[in-house]
C-alpha cells in the first residue's frame, strides 16, 4: 500500500521496493491480522507484540568468523549505505569467496552443492516489523549520520547467526531522533 497522502511517487518507490514490499510470510505466520486463530501461543504472542517469529536458518552462518576476518558488513549487506534496505546475501555472494576459501569444510560443500543445483539460501528474517505495524525504515541516512550498526543490532561480530537482542520499539527510535534533531512527525516512520 502506498498512500497518496504520503510524499511523492519517488518516496513511495524508495520505501516500498517491489522485491521486499513485505517481509516474507514465514511458516506458521498468517497475513490475516483480524483472527484469533493462531497455530501456537508463541505465534499469537508474536502477532500481538508485532514481532516476527523466530525460525531456523538454512545453515549456521558464522558472523564472528567473517567479521573477525575484517570483512565489511556491506560486503554481504550491499544496500546498507546507499538505500533503505540492507539486504541479505544470496548464495552467489558467498561463492565469490568460497569458490576458493575453505572448500574442504562441510558447510561450504553444502552451499556449493546448493549453488550447483540452482538453489538459494532462504534466510529467516531476524529484525523487521510485521506489515501491520505500518513502520517504514531507511538505513542510508543513519549510516550517513554515523549511527553504528551495533546501536540498533547489538554486537553482531560476536555472534554466529544474528540474534535479535535490541528492541527496536518506537521509544527507542523517537528518543534518538529528539536528541539529534532528526524528524519526529508520524509520517517519517509510518505509512
Ligand atoms: C569476502 C569473502 C567471504 C564471503 C563473501 C563469505 N565468506 Fe565465509 N568465510 C570467509 C573466510 C575468510 C572464512 C574463514 C576461512 C578459514 O577459517 O580458513 C570463512 C568461513 C566461513 C565458514 C566457516 C567454515 C568452517 O566450517 O570452518 C562458513 C560456514 C562460511 N564462511 C559461510 C559463508 C556463507 C554462507 C557466505 C554467504 C552468505 C559466506 N561465507 C560469504 C570469507 C567469506
Ligand atoms: C537506526 C537503527 C539501525 C541502524 C544504525 C542499522 N540498522 Fe539494520 N535494521 C534496522 C531496522 C529497523 C531493520 C528492520 C527494517 C525493516 O524491516 O523495514 C533493520 C534491518 C537490517 C537487516 C535485515 C535486512 C534488511 O535490509 O531489512 C540487515 C542485514 C541490517 N539491518 C544490517 C545492518 C548493518 C550492516 C548496519 C550498519 C552498517 C545496520 N543494519 C544499521 C535498524 C538499524
Ligand atoms: C560474509 C557475509 C556477511 C557479513 C560480512 C556480515 N553479515 Fe550480517 N548476515 C549475513 C547472513 C548470511 C545473514 C542471514 C543469517 C542470519 O540471520 O544470521 C545475516 C544477517 C544479519 C542480520 C539480521 C538481519 C535480519 O533481520 O534478518 C543483521 C542485523 C546483520 N546480519 C548485521 C551485520 C553486521 C552489523 C555486520 C558487520 C559487523 C554483518 N552483518 C556482516 C551475512 C553477513
Ligand atoms: C541513535 C540514533 C537513531 C536511532 C536509534 C534511530 N534513528 Fe532514525 N535517524 C537518526 C538521524 C540522526 C537521522 C537524520 C539523518 C539526516 O539528517 O539525514 C535519522 C533519520 C531517519 C529517517 C529519514 C528521515 C528523513 O526523512 O530524512 C527515518 C525514516 C528514520 N530515521 C527512521 C527511524 C526508525 C524507524 C528508527 C527505529 C527503528 C530510527 N530511525 C532510529 C538517528 C536515529
Ligand atoms: C522515529 C520513528 C517513529 C516516529 C517519528 C513515530 N513512530 Fe510510531 N512507531 C515506530 C516504530 C518503530 C513502531 C513499532 C514498534 C514495534 O513494533 O515494536 C511504532 C509503533 C507505533 C504504534 C503501535 C503501538 C506501539 O507503540 O508499538 C502506534 C499507534 C504509533 N507508532 C503511532 C505513532 C504516532 C501517532 C506518531 C506521531 C506522533 C508516531 N508513531 C511517530 C516509530 C516511530
């Protein structure tokens, strides 16, 4: 949905990239908000709190090893400095390095086999809002303003798969916006 009252056509395009109009629907997650029927209590609680459910990643990706090897976040999260969406890497991004690096390890052989079969890694989202929360976010202005990734995502470099250990609630966003004289009108963050 792109409300006519919200900004320009370009603004709508910026915040609503076609390939990520909504977080993918995950197993156990429905898109219908107005029903009390949920497969599990946890799913109902997640919906109530507007959180994405937790799920198992296709492989246990080690952030610690990569960040420890001084690989920049933007190598894999390519859009983070330039646009609204950081993005999650496809198996082709992995293979830029792993065609040659650590080819004898089981997890690398697993992703190589997936690439050879034309399969991709369907990462399960960790951060992000359910569509019904009507929140829009944009990475680029934060990176330009030198807000650290860790402020909003914790110390990912010490983790294997990413853990959601920062609560990105409205108070968290608005407090910093007030302190930094960043915009605080509702349509800055809502659609
Ligand atoms: C910029 C290069 C680069 C990219 C891109 C990259 N890796 Fe790595 N990866 C490395 C390096 C360097 C190591 C450490 C290798 C070592 O320990 O000898 C590593 C190690 C690993 C390991 C640990 C291997 C083991 O069991 O010891 C896994 C698993 C892995 N990478 C998965 C991935 C996946 C999945 C992707 C894509 C999402 C990816 N890597 C993208 C460079 C990269
Ligand atoms: C001001 C807070 C903030 C900062 C700083 C920030 N992020 Fe995010 N990040 C978010 C929010 C909020 C989301 C969920 C956005 C959504 O779902 O629309 C997110 C989502 C992501 C995602 C999931 C994929 C996506 O594009 O939605 C990745 C990956 C990510 N961030 C990486 C990074 C990296 C790397 C940095 C530092 C270079 C960073 N973030 C800095 C708040 C932040
Ligand atoms: C070599 C590739 C690679 C590098 C470098 C990397 N990441 Fe990731 N990142 C991934 C992959 C793959 C995932 C999906 C699996 C997961 O959630 O852990 C991911 C997931 C994330 C997520 C969760 C996104 C979501 O909402 O699902 C955040 C946040 C994130 N990374 C932040 C960072 C930050 C901050 C850095 C730099 C300190 C960084 N990443 C460096 C590959 C990478
Ligand atoms: C640690 C401080 C900090 C936090 C936390 C933070 N922001 Fe921001 N944000 C800023 C700053 C500073 C700017 C303004 C950068 C500029 O002037 O270009 C900004 C800009 C923005 C913009 C672009 C505004 C515009 O029109 O130029 C959006 C959208 C936004 N933030 C949403 C959010 C949301 C949603 C959250 C919570 C998930 C959040 N921010 C958390 C500091 C923060
Ligand atoms: C700087 C960003 C930002 C601004 C400005 C902002 N919001 Fe929010 N708001 C959020 C985020 C992020 C959430 C989602 C919180 C979550 O899901 O945990 C949210 C959630 C909400 C909710 C759902 C209830 C809740 O608290 O989770 C309402 C209602 C709401 N906002 C109304 C408003 C109104 C009205 C304004 C203007 C006075 C406003 N917001 C301005 C970021 C913002």
